[in-house]
C-alpha cells in the first residue's frame, strides 16, 4: 500500500485505494492463517479509513518514538536510497509529479499550510529541508493516528509501545502477545537472536533541533493540540511541540488544517 495509494488518498480517490486493498485482503485470506499481523507504516499514509471499513475487528499496535529521531532516520534512509539509485523508489502521481514511494506526497494540507506562511522556507512554494519534510510528515501521521482512534472508537483496541525501551522489555512484549491473542511457544519471553543493525546510526544535531523548532513555530495550533494528550503529554520531547505565538513579522494563514 505504498506508492500510488498514498497519492490516491491525498487527492481523495478512496475508490482506487479500496480496490487495491480488497485485492490485498483476498490474498491474505487465502493463506489460511489463524492470525495475520502486518507491520507497515503505510497504514496511516494510504489506507487506514478503508481498513476500518473492510476490517472492523482489526487491532492496532502503535509505536511512539521521539520525532527528532524519526525525522532524522527517515531523512537518512531517503538520502541512502537516492545515493544507491534504487529502482522503483519514485513513481508518478496522477498529476505527473514525481513522488517518493514511502513518504507523503506534499499535497497534504499540512505542507500547504507552510506554503502560505511567511517563513524562511516559503516563498513561492516551501523549500523544506529533507529533515523538516519528515518532521512535518511525523506530525501529520500522529494527527491521523489520533483521529483514527477517535473516529472509529479504537482506543481500547490499540496497544501502545514506546521506543526504544518497550521493544526490549520482555514483560511488555508478553503483554503485546496477549493483547493480540497470539499463542506463545514458551512461558517466558526471550529477546535475542539477530538484530536489524543500522549501518548509519541516527544522530540528532543542534541544527536538527533548530530546524524542527522552525517547523513547529509556523504550524497552526490545531496540529499541535494532540501533544497535550496521552500518550505524548508526559514524554520529555513533548515540550518541543507546544503551540506558541509566532513573532509579529511571521503571520500564519491557516488553510486546509484539519
């Protein structure tokens, strides 16, 4: 559900997204497994609303991670994919624009909000750094997550993990398996074996922090309101996402905010 489905959702063509999702679900059902678990950050980018329609009993696992590290990690990955010239990393949307297969398109209202703000990176159109792009994407995805849980009454059916400590805590992983009603082979949880090592460790710099602050300062408060709520409010980085009044020389014009 990466690539074109993300574009289709951005332009409101949910029929196209639904058609593809139905073909995917038919293939999943044919495998005959008692349980099916998918880990995909495409969910909120392309087909969450369709999934709620087609899979009303679905359960969700939500991973909450420091946004600075998310944005830096995704920017690094994008840079690496470009450097390697990986095939099929880009596709053409219905308007002919070139889009990165694993990210939002830039047509989403949150990006357009900055385009109409008088900001250092918004003249005729936004000139966000790649890091700032992914910071905005993270804020948009978290807002979509909260709207999804609210709109479809899924809070009780969503299990939240905090990265990185919950991922390495056997008791918490045991609770996750119980939540998903998955059978265990052993009574105890042992975390070991091969790990997915990152060849390029994620390092957040002071410049990244300043760039993140620029983006947050220019966003309407409506995008930042969720960070006063659980599961964000008590996290140490939540203070970076508190709404603030912008200086008088950078007025904001809200357009298309949810």
